[in-house]
């Protein structure tokens, strides 16, 4: 049985999005729960890192991951130009790090001075200590989508930053804030 919409649908013209349309989208998109990770790359002898909530497991054969990066961000340039990067999946206890690496205007020098990490085995990209899981990736494709780049990478190394039993409280982004799964 088809029911009427409790709230009238809002029609959006993608070729001419108004500020009101964009605001409505942002409000509703905040209801998409997602994991929180950090993408990091070693580029021009510098470490680059940024918090991300737009990533997904694409395939297990071969193991492939996709991440969405703002095209004007330093991390996007570092990932595209280096061709190799790491994705660390964060635990609830990483909220401070997630906030720090999501802040606009972070310094280029010393970005990870207060963030414990180790190096990925192939590229030397930073992998956050204590992460639920981490993946080192080699870029295989980059696609432009609106203001972002969708970077696809094949996994060349992977691991866990904590014992499996300690991996039950991921950091989750929902409703414009960070949450855990444990009460």
C-alpha cells in the first residue's frame, strides 16, 4: 500500500542549486551514518593527512577501496601526486585526532607531531596508531564528481592497530557529530 509522503518532497535542479537547496541537502545528508577514517600520504618528504567520512570497500578480489576527497584540499593533491596512500579506520577514542585533522587551515609542517603513527610498509604513508584497521593503497583510478575526487586504490598492505577484541567501538559520524557504538 502506497502511503503519502509525511513531508512534501523538495525538487532540486542540479544545474542550478540554490543556497536553500544546498542547505536542505546538508541537513538531510547529515542523517547518513558513516565510519570515520584518516587518509594520509607521504608527498615531497612531508606527511599529509585528513579526516574522511566518504570511503567504501569496493571489492575483495582484488581488495579495493574508494575514498572521496575535496579537490582543493592538500590531501587530494598529495594522494593524486604520490599515487600511494593509507586509510586508517578510527576508534571512538580517536575523536580528538579526527577533529584536529578535519580542521581547516592545519599547518603543513608538524601536522602529525601530536598524532601517534607508524609508517606503511611500501609508501611510508602514516598509519594512525591504535586504528581499528588500516589499508595501504596504490591509486588505480581517479574520477571527478562535483567538488570532489573519487580516488580508487588497490590494497598493497593491510593490518589492524589493536587486537580484534578491542575493535568493537568504531568512531561514527552522524547528525553532524562523532559518536561511538558503545553507550
